[in-house]
């Protein structure tokens, strides 16, 4: 039978054999998969693993600093890269969700490529690919995509020409979490909700500005910390807030206000493919809504998303 201890022991031995004295580069995202992959490779080869953690300016409030700190505590050889301005510049004026995703992907590749050149003579690219990712990319992209990327090899960023090492390729998410726990990775990383690569950019409907990011970070922070404080966080598969591209009328004292609307979303799910909206307690929602409206300037209305997937998706973009 599969046990995390056995998996770790045999995987670390295999990685050591496979990689030898080579250098490996790995992009950390703050999520479970890349963190666990990094710790496994770290156990095998130590300082020859070079981790890169990019701040795209679209993470949750304080997330970059907090997670970078955790990574260092874990003993990882990690470089934090502040690329916020590059991402904001590339996103300026873009409103189409796919255009935003493309812009973010392109800047990420540029930044990662540049950073990976700082690691002389790297031979491998470490990735946190898990089993469902493998299946998904086969069924979604099909063989023609494989052929296409093969033809495109000359045009790929340099780091993509590295040999790929993916120690979690046979595992499901719950197994990855078990392995992470056994490796001693903190609950703060292992237990965290999924978070999309494009981050808050696809939770700000319409164009992205640093000001909107700051507002959404505050709103999201109130929502997520309240979930944690009340013990609801672990019962929810994923939660977050959306900044809507509309304003609505409100009243404050004798004044009429005309300010932003945010939507809160919390779902239960097994794999993200289908999801139900969480029936969070009314009292909880009332407290969160009050706190947001009282504390976050520029927001005068909070709504709660009661749509399930399908037909609604988890993200709004
Ligand atoms: P949807 O919105 O499609 O989301 O129901 C399902 C899961 O995927 C995440 N998601 C993304 N993750 N890049 C990512 O890395 C993306 O562009 C992206 N879009 C959605 C979403 O957060 C949810 O967990």
C-alpha cells in the first residue's frame, strides 16, 4: 500500500540518482504543488535546487512576503523577484479575460527566463505537475498540441529547453498534501485554498490598476481572515472576492455615495471541475459585509455569489 513515507524515501532516492550533481531551477507559486515538489527535490539535492518566486503584484495581501519567509524557514534556496511593475504595465488597459491571462503568461516567461539565466549551467526544470494535470493536458490539448510545441522548440524560452523533473506526476492532490505534511511543510502552505495563476487579475473585472488591486486585497483579506478565525476556512474548497466593474448608490450620513461593489465567492468542491456555493452562516456573512464596508474605502456594497458550477464557473473571468 502507498504511504507518504515510502513515497518520499523512494522518490528522494530516484531524484538523487537522476539529477546527480546537476543544478535544478524551479518556480514556486506559493501553492501546495510547487512547494511540495521543491521540498522533495531539496531533500535530494539541497542547495543545487534554485527556486524562483515571482511577485506579479496580483497575489493576496502580504502573501509574497509571508510565503517567501516560510520558504526560507523551510531551508529552500529561494530568490524572490519583485516584478509587479512589469505585470501592471503589461496589463494596463486590458479588459478581456484571455488577453489578461496571455499578458501575464508572457511576462512570467520573460521574468523567469531572465532569472534562470542567473543560474549558471542549470540542467533541469523542476515542476509541481500532479496526476490530474497530466490527464487534463492530454485530454484538453490532444496530440496535435504536443506536435505543435515540438515544432516550436526553437522559439521556446531558454529555460524550457531544460530537462523536466516532475516528482509529483503520479499523485492526486490529497496525496500531495499528505506528502507535504510528512515533509513537515507548515499547514499555512499545505492547507491553503487553490489560487489561480493570474491571481487577482481575473478577480478584477475590467482593467487592472494598482489601486484596484489594493482595494481587492483588503476585501479579500477581511473575508479570508474571517473564514480562518471562525474555523470555516478548512470547510471551504476555495474562497475569494471579485471587484465588479460597476458602482452603485449608497448613503453615508447625509451624503449619497456612488462607489464600488464587491462579490464574495466560496465553494465546496472535490477537484474544481464542479462546485457548489457554500451555505455560509448569515451571521458570518453579515459580519464580513459590515467589516468590508466599514474598513475598505471606496466599497459601499457587498453581494454573495449563490451560483454553482456548472453552469457558473468558480472565477468570474
Ligand atoms: P473555474 O473558474 O474554471 O476555475 O471554475 C476552476 C479552478 O481553476 C482555477 N483557475 C485558474 N487557475 N490559471 C490557473 O492557474 C487560470 O487561468 C485559472 N482560471 C481558473 C480556479 O481558481 C479554480 O480553482
